[in-house]
């Protein structure tokens, strides 16, 4: 039966690939290689008014079929310059500008020169007469500093979404990870008619809004006045008149083998002032959403395609049954807001309950010395149930650079847990030395209230003279009230010394109350006359953190003689801890700028921030040794150099080099914890002599953003070098029964180096696009430690590298191919031990549209794990689905999914843990099949 099932699926995939090949073959059978090294340039001039014509829309088409090739706006000197044009093909140049006659020129670029200079093109002024004007829609226009793409210039299918339109624009790339770049620069914010659209994630807007509802795509920059190098690229989707009211959403239900099920629904209403999203979901296939936004992101009209974010999470630990519902309401008090004038109210609520069933089998190896190690095998099973409620309210107001923001939120979570663990420890000779069995059942209630508020008030519009440029104040309040009750049954068995066997039957009730406050006051742009003459900017900042903790514990142990629970006077405790942390900062910066209009802009900013930090920690307890009073002070300077080189139309290079200092102090649980002897394998003891740790780091980052119209190449790299003095580390004592005592100490010698890099390349073809991404992270660290009184260093090396390719052909085919490699190496020179391992994943995902209604999706993951002295573990996860869309607008969907077809899914643990490593597996979701029915209501504009 299994063989027949696999053969059928293989046949289906082969048929799909053959269909795709046939489509590609039929479409490209007459394709002739074209030389795309041609160039054309010229200057636009209005001779009547005697000036060059800037910001005119200049577009190039193939003359034979009006295929759009490229476009741009004329520069401040009226010039245009196109490259990468086809040679030997007749082309048409279209020029449009408000108040001037529409102008066309035909030309052909000939070899071997591959270049044409059209010289000065005269554009005649034209009076605007609505009765006589001929409407032409250029693909691109400049409106002040805003770049606008006109949707009407691009012809697409009637069911196309905005994302389909953007993929047709050479300047714009939609990456597989959901990010969007325009001329190589990443878009940070996307708005619809000047407003945030259902959470602000671009996928919600791009994959739900029909192309036919869109008028323009507007691209503009916002610049941070305090840091000119920090500019943000934004996109606004301007809808057609009357299309700013409507609704969209999804209703879906599915049932499959092994009693697997899923259902999800959302409906979203909007008009110029209001947006309301209502969501709900229920499943037992590890589809977990933690917010309203999560559910909206994974139920768009476009569907998932090669994006598998909201498929069943086969890597999640355990199997989760969950239900969720919630809503989000946004109200805009201003009908036409912009970046500097906002007045909005947002209310959100989310309710989720879930049950997770998990188990694991893990083997850990700890190196004690060069001749001995301890192997610990731990088998666990867990069932956790929880219900979580989140309520939030936010209000934002901004006007003329002044702003006010406030957001209170409340979270309540309650539930219960049942955990069982059986640990067995053996020595290097595989002799059983000890065992520890634990059963833990309990319940909890967690309440959390947060308040965030921010005020920004510039003083440059005040008539009275002042040396301050403004006042910025941020305040955060966090209130926590957690209550936990649990029963622990613990059995420790010593096989070498039976007299040391121990049993515990213990009830614990804990209550933790916390009030955490943070206030930050900034005075930017301080006007100190003699520094201003030197072009030096200054600002002041002060951050004050106040935290108060109450930790109450009541512990009762069973008296086996009387069969009653009696108070444990040592572990029962009332602990009060007060922390105060103040950070005063003076920032001094100097900027150097050079620019040439429409050619380049270069900036260099040098800044130095002397900071002084004061910290106080006071603890009061029923136990005298926990009554502490500690004061810490440290000078922690920062400095940075930032450089930006913007060659307009070519590239932007950014570089930043910084030096940073941080101070961390020991907590009361490191200074003087209560020693719980029932946790035999991990007994923690404190050290009242611990000092503050000081971290000093050097950070470097470089990025290159290509600004060419298409086929952009972006890359970046960076690194961090860190050294920690008086680092708080473990001094570990392990006896011959694997009983461990942890004692905290200060130790010098911690050093770490991390490097990262990324390359993103896009190559656009006439009917397709290829994206290539390479990401790598490498880190190495040297950790000081003590094991059984021996001072030693262990060195870790970790790396993560991923290569990803994405190919799309028209609307027929999308393919994703990725290869990732994770490695680790742990070395202890004192013990002459080296342990290493790696994990490899090869992933393939495809989405094939056989017709406009029928789609086949498939994704495969080949996984391989190796580690020292262990067998290699290999497994493959293969998922596939067939989707059919119905009705006029493709609003209804039937879907068949086959998950973990090969029934090989497993969760592998393979990692280093300081002075050792651990390997194992955990319970995960496995094979099932499912039918799903979905409906996508979608209406932009009033119903007719």
C-alpha cells in the first residue's frame, strides 16, 4: 500500500514537471538569443521656456509589440541614460510630462558600437484642454521627492493581486522571505492610502489587494534628523477612488487521517477611517499562531505557494492541539494622514488555549578530565495545558514633528503541567553509577500588565531662546504577578553507596510580584555656541530603571511517619529585592558632508558617548545570609564612526565601526540562593564575593545596496569582537555519582569573535526571475571555567551557512532550492578532548500552476546529522498538495495535502554544551493526509 501511494505521488509530480516543461518549451520555442549590452542617452529641453526638463517620465518599449523594457525619470539636467538594452531590435522611446506634449522616438542600437546618443530632444509645451487631451499613462513619474509607479501601465489577469504587479516592475524585487527592495534598498514600512494596513506587514497588503483596485505605488524616503545616515525607505499603495472601502478574508476547514483536523477563519473590514480584523483557528497539526497578525499573514488570497511558514511545523517539539480567536480594531481620526500627522486608536484582543504532548530521549556527555567522562541518559514525557489572553490598547498622535504615544496591555495565562523524567548516569566504563526519577505536577497563573508611553516635543518652533533642540521622554511600566503550585516526587538512587539514596515528596507554592519601571529622558540638539561654530552636535540622555521584586515561597515536605506535610523552614522564605540602575550619557558628534546635485552624496559622522552607570541592589529576606546591600559604578564609554556613500542611480555603501561597553551585575540568586538539595544533579550555591562583569566589544558592519533598475546585487558583512573581564562563570564539581554542585565565581579570559555575511542577487528575465541568497554566521569563543578544582578553558566554534535559490517563470512556476550547513566544534585543551558535529539540510520546494485554477505544491527536506562517536542520522520530510480554485474570482478552493509522505520525520538534538555535548531525539508530528475546503471573500469598493 505504501509503495503504491508513493508511486502515485511520484507519477503526479512527474506529470506536473512534464506539463511545466511543455509550457516552458511552447513559450520559448522561438526565442532567439539577444545581446543586451546596448545603451541610449539624451537630454530633454523645453526651448520655448528655455530650460531643461527634469522629472519627465522616460520609457522604452519594443516597437513591434510595445513590451516595456525599462523606464526612468529625467534628472535635474534633463538627462536620461539607459543601459542593458537589446541590440539590433527596433525600440520606442516615450516621453511624458505634465504641461508638455507627449513625444515618441524610434531608434535601433546597432553593433559593434552598442550605443546611441539621441542628443537634445525638444519637448513642446502644451496647454491642458480637458476636451482635447489624449490620456497616456507612463509607468513611472516623479512627484516631488516621491517616485510613483502607475498601475494602469501594466496589463495583468483580472484576478491579479498587487504582488503580481510589483513583480512586473524592474525596479522592485519581492524576496522569498517576504521583504521588498526598490532599486536594491529594503522597504521598511508599507502603507495603504497613508495608513498602516492590518498590522503593517507588506504581505497582507500585497497578497490581498487586487491590482485593479490600485492606482499608484508611491516610494519615498524619511530621514532621521538626529542621524542623517539613517534614512528609511517607505512605500504607499494609493487605491483608486471608491476602492478604499470593502472586506477580505478566508474561511477554511480540513479533516484528515489519524483524526487530524484544522480550521481557520478571518474577516477584515475597512474604510478610510476604520479597520476591523476578526480571526479564529483550531487544529491539532502544530499550526501555532500567537497573535491576530500571525493568522492574517498565513491566510492571504495568494496562498502559500513555496512559502511553508504556516504548514504543519514538523520541527516543533511535541504535538499541539490549539484553539485561538481574537480581533484587532484601528480607527483613524484623520481621513488623510501622512508620515508627520497621525491620530490613531488601536484595540486588540487575542485568546489562545493549547495542549502539548511531548517526550524526549537525550544522552549528554560531560568531560570530567582527560581519562574520565560521565554519560547521562534522560527520558522525559510532558503534557502541558495553558490558556492565554492578551488585551492591548494604543493611541498615537503626531503633528509637525511633535508626537505622543501610549500603549497599555494586559496578559493573563493559566494552566497545568505534568512532567516525568528518568535519568541514568554511567561512567566511561559504561558502569551504572546513579539514577534520578522525577514526577512533577502543578498549575500556574501569570498576570502581566505593561504600559509604554512616549513624548517627543521639538523646541525649534518656540520663540523664546533656548539651548535645547527638544525633549523626548519614554516611560515603561511592567507589573507581574505569578503564582505557581506544584507537587514533586523525587527518587535518587546511588548504585555505589545505597546509604545515600534519597526520596522527596514535596509541595511548593511560589508567588512572584514584580514592579519594573524605566524612564528615559533625551535632550537632543543642545546648542553650545563654541561647539556649534565647530559644527559639533551634542545631546544629553538619562535612563533610570527601578525594579522591585517580592519572591514568596512556602515549601512542605511529607513526613512519612505521620503521612502529613510539614513546613520546610529553610526553603520557605520571603525575599524582597530592590534594584536601581541609572545611566547618564553625553553624546558628542561631528558630521562631514559632500554632495553634487543628482550625482552623489557622501556623509561621515564621528560620535563619542561618555556614559556613567550607577547600580544599587538591596535584598531583604527571612534568611540573614540573603540580606545584602551592593553598590556598583562604572564608566562605560561608547564611540562610533559611520560613513555613507550614495552614488545616485548606482549604489549606496554604508559602513559603521563602533566601540561599546556594558556592565552586568550578579543577581541575588547568584550571590545567595537557597540550596535545594532535592535537585541532586544540579545543586546551586552562591558567592557573596561576586563582582560586576565588564564587557567591551568592537563592532563593524558594511553594506552595499545596488540602485540599478534591475538585476541588483546587494551584499554586506560584519563582525563583533568581545572581551569580558570578571565574567560570572560556573565552578562545577561533579562526584563519582554525577551529582553536580555549581558555584559561581568571577574569571577573566572570556573572548569571542563572530562574523557574518550575506549576498543577495536578483536576475530578471523577460518572463522570469532568479534570486540567489547566501547567508553565513561564524562564531568562536573561549570560555574560562573550573571543573573539580581544575582551571581550564574550553573553546567552541560554531558556523551556519545557507545558500538559497528562487526561480519563478511567469505565473506558471516557482521553485525554491536551499542548502544549509551547521557545524560545531568543542575543544578542551586541559583534557585533550575534541568533540564535533554537523547538520545538513537540503530543501526543495515548488509551486506549479498547471492552469489558472489548478496548482501543485511540493517541498522536500533531506536532513543529515553527524556527531563524534555516534551513528549518522538521516531522514527526509516530503510534503505535497494539490489545489483547485473555483468561482469567477477564484475565491473558492479545494486542497488535498500529503504530509511527511515517507514517514521519516524525527527531531534530532546535536549540539555542544560547554564541557561536553548532547545528542537525542524528541517527539514530533508525523505523517498524515488531509482534505481542506476554503473560501476567500474579497471585495474592494462598494457592491454594485
